[in-house]
């Protein structure tokens, strides 16, 4: 179902960016891991339509913002909207370059093929967590938006102390691998990452009363040496066609 979207992204990219193809640049992007699923498709389309090349490094949103704050060389940064606004206020991101991209919700997954637990209401979600042998989520100390939210949520709904002996922290990939091996029963994380993880069976989003959407935005790094190419990339990933692609991959509106 994504073929028409891909074609539209490519055609719009040609219209928006062909002018820069004659002077191809290498664009370095630092991005929160939450946008990986969309970038895997958007970056090849951008490169094909503009002649620019893109290298991208992923990490937790907070860590990505920290890398830019410390002066790591980059041309574009994609991170949480609030974190990007802070970088802009510090002069690390060019004023006026910030563009909202997409939102990502929090959900639940289990091992591929395992029965899906009931998370249809807050009470059902709490019962499922308390009955689980083990639960995993991204370590909040990494600056991960989902990890920070999940740790806070468990406190908020009053189960943090009861779950403490059976909560496992790590990177998304470490938790996914533990779920695959049967060492962790339930993984809580960003829906887009859970949906695309080959070892996981996506159960669904958190119940409405505790749902959370983290908004992501892109901006041009002030110290970048190729501002025109950076602007072209940001424009490309925020076109109406790109927005449709984000939506098709499970992202919320930006």
C-alpha cells in the first residue's frame, strides 16, 4: 500500500530539491531512534532525487540532543520537540529552521507468537503488569523519551514498587533480544519501534487514559557547513507526501 506514497515522495523530492543536485553534499544527521522506521525509506528517496548523500546516527532522544549540545559535528538533528526548542534557544540549532515531523505513542509488545495480554483499560493493564514474570523498557538514564515516560508512568499508576524486582532496563535492542529469548515477558516502548521489531508481537497502544505522544522535530545544526543541503533534507521529510508515509508506518501527526 505504500508504493503510491513512495512515488509521491520521490516526485515531490525532485520538484523541491533538483536544483541542489548539481552540487551534491554529504549530510550528517543525528536522530532519535523513534524516527528510524520512516527514515529507512525517506533517506534513499531523498538521495535518489537530489544527488546528496546522507549518513545518519541514531540514539535516545536525550542523548542525541546532548551530542549536539556538546558540539558533535552534524548538519541536521531530529529529536524531541522540547529538546530541539532548547537547542535552538542555546544557539545550537539555527533559529527558524525547526520543523515538526511526527508523534510517537507508547505501546506494549510480547514475543512473536505469544498470547496477547489484556491492556484494554487501565485496570487491565495494571493486572497484566502485576501478573507478568518480567517487564522490560528502555533505561531512562539514557535520556530516552519512552524510558523516562515509562518509569514515571509505573510510579503514577502505583505499581512501581511491586514491579521493581522484575523490571529489566537496557537499550531497545537489548530488551527486544531478551523478549525473543524468553527472558522478558512484556516490553513497553515506542509503538513504531515495537511494530517494526521482527522478534516482537505488537499488542497495542497504552489505554487512552494513560496514553502519551512524544512529538519529534527536525532542525539545522547552527555549526553545520552545508545549510542549504540541510534545509533541503528537512523540507523533504516534512512534505505532505512524507507526512503520509509517517502515518502509514504508525506515527501520529506532528
